């Protein structure tokens, strides 16, 4: 697992060594000399689940992709971008974060349901279900926050093979 694809030097975005060593990223750098920063940034922000290093982590997958597509002017159906996104999704998640992602997804679906549900009373209505979801909302969000905190701690507690704490840009 890695933490950064970019560095900032004298106000200029530079690529980290990962972009030159990892074949899927290196391919983008070599194949798209005028667009690789946008393409790698898009892939990183779509794929990285950690709020501590990804400001887009709280958005639903659809909203995140739409915002990033506009921001970075990337065509997300580009095969090389898709490969980079999948690699980042594989490089970053821990077991705890994978669980957090599935909970986030189910919360997004519940919110969409609540936004679009037509409330019906009566024996076959959905009013009781909707009230139950509303009542449990605070507990669900509190639980998610705790799970995210634990997943971030899990990420921060990784150690390198030699047993030392990891440094900037290296989580194995």
C-alpha cells in the first residue's frame, strides 16, 4: 500500500517514484505526456478510500466520478485509467476500510431511497420502515465514524518488513 503519487516542489506538482516504478502508472506517464497528471490524479481520487489523504472519499461513487471527471478532464472509460483505478483500489484498502466502503455504499443507497420514497401509510405501506431508518440514522453515522477512525488507525499502524514504522509514501 502506498500513500502518495504526487509531491509538491516549489509550487509545482511532481510525480513520486511510484509513478515511474509501478508499470500501470508508468504506462500512463509514458503514453500520455500531456495528460498524465490529470489521469493519475483522477485514478487516485476515485480509488483511494482514506479521508486522511483523499478529500473526495466521502462522496458516493457516482458523485465522486462526476466531480473528478469535470475537475481533471479525464475520460473514465479510458482503458489505462481504468487499470490505474483498479490498481489503486487494490493498493489502498485494508480489511477495515473494505468494510467501511461497503457500509458507505449501503448508506448512500439508503439515502437515495429516503430521497425518492413515496410515503405510504397502512398495512402495506412503508411509513414504519422510513421512520425506523430515520430513527437509526444517528447511530449508523456514529458507527460509521468509529469504523472510519479504526480503519485510519489500521492504516497508520502498518509496519514495514523490518519492523520499523513506515515513512512518508511507504505503507506496505
